[in-house]
C-alpha cells in the first residue's frame, strides 16, 4: 500500500499543506494510522475521503458540511460523479467558511453554486467548473447562471488580482470554462424568427468579449439568429459587416470606458432598412451614447430589447 506525504496529497488536491492540517485538526480528516511524533502519511482511503470533501466544497458546501459528508459517505463514492449540491447546502444556508490559507474567494451573499464555482476555479478544476455551470444552466437558465453564479465569481477573482496581483491563471481558466459552457448552451438556429440577423461585436481594441456569449445563448434560445463577430473588431470590419448582412440590430460591447467610442456608432453605414443599435457594457455608463443607439444595462434587458426590436 502506497502512503503519501502531506505535501504529495496537497499537490494532488491543489490545496496548501496548511489546509490539510486544518481539515485534520477541525474535522478529523487526517491519516487514519497517524502516530504522534511521526510524519503524517495518507493511505489511499484517506485520500479518497479528502477528494470527497473537495468535491463537496466545489459544489458549494461549507467546510463543515463537506467534512461531514466525506466522513459518512461510502468509500466507493470517491469514484462517483460530482453531486448536484442539494445534498450539502439547502437554500438560505450561510456561505462556506474561508480556508485557513486564504484560498477562498470573498463573495459576500453569494449563493451555493457561485461558491462552488469559485472553489473549482481556485483549484484549477475545469471539469468541476464546467459541470457546475452546465447544471446551473439546465436548472435555472442562462440569465440566472450569468447573473447569480458567473458574475460574482468574476468580480471576486478580479478583486483578488487587484489586491494581491495573483490569480491571472484562475481568471483565464474561469473565462474559458464560462465560454465553453455558454457555447454549449447556444442552440443552432436554423429557422430564426428574425428575417435579418443580429450582429454582436466588441468595439475596436475591446477584448473583453465574454459577456457577449451569454447574450448570444439567450437570443438563440429565443429563436433569434445572431452573428457573433468577437473581440476587438476593427471599425472598417464592423462597417463592412453591416453593409454585407443588413442586420436588424447591432450590439456594441464596451467593458472599459476608454473603448466606448461614440464615433463608432456614428460611423455605422446607413442602410435601406432600419438598424437598431444597442450600446452594452459598463464602458458606456458614463459616456455619451449617440442617437440612434440605445443603452442596455444588463443581460436580461439587452436580450429583451433586442427581441422587441427584431421580432
């Protein structure tokens, strides 16, 4: 039987050795055959318990709830699929306690799934993150998943980076997981309700494209055909796309104020049929939104406004 050291188990789980010692001290999730005065060595069954606890944490359980589950679950559960989360954190339960090494994200008032996504992101567990996002989209829809699960974690990761300069890799992994989940949630619209497409694009130099993916998913689920033109679309490419597709609506995303250029709106070519233009994203909040563009503030209002305009 192979026994693993604290450092080896910590690397396997993606946590700090101090976290394992805390779990042992607080919850009894330590080496089963540890003798006082000797180095801790984890047997396979001990590691399986810790993996169960980590999976429960990634589903939004508090540390105490996750430990209780890991200690009482059958050992074969370690190989089972991740749980849906309802077993651990009933509605209205308090957020999980922060870990002793500061690895948890600060998300005051965040729900169970947001806490689970945050833990999965910090553990660099893309599988757990994407499974949680898929479960949330299936249960609550794209808008609720974006507003209540994704946005709190994105904000917490950004705040962590601003405070310490750490976590760029977490941010990138989280973005990729969210993007993949939203693409999977976007059906192919073969017979759109709108006769002319909706163009979604970031303004020139704006590379924060992620929020356009949930918007595309919501519109597609409503039977609206879109053309997603991605990040940092040059102005000449935007005007060319408008001429070539004669869209019914154009959504221009600006995350940062310096990219919210009113001139890009004014430069859109005139077409024979009316084109509704929507300025979306926080970059427009303090800037000028020139007519005929309309400001939209969040995912729900943007989807509703586009639907009203084109259907």
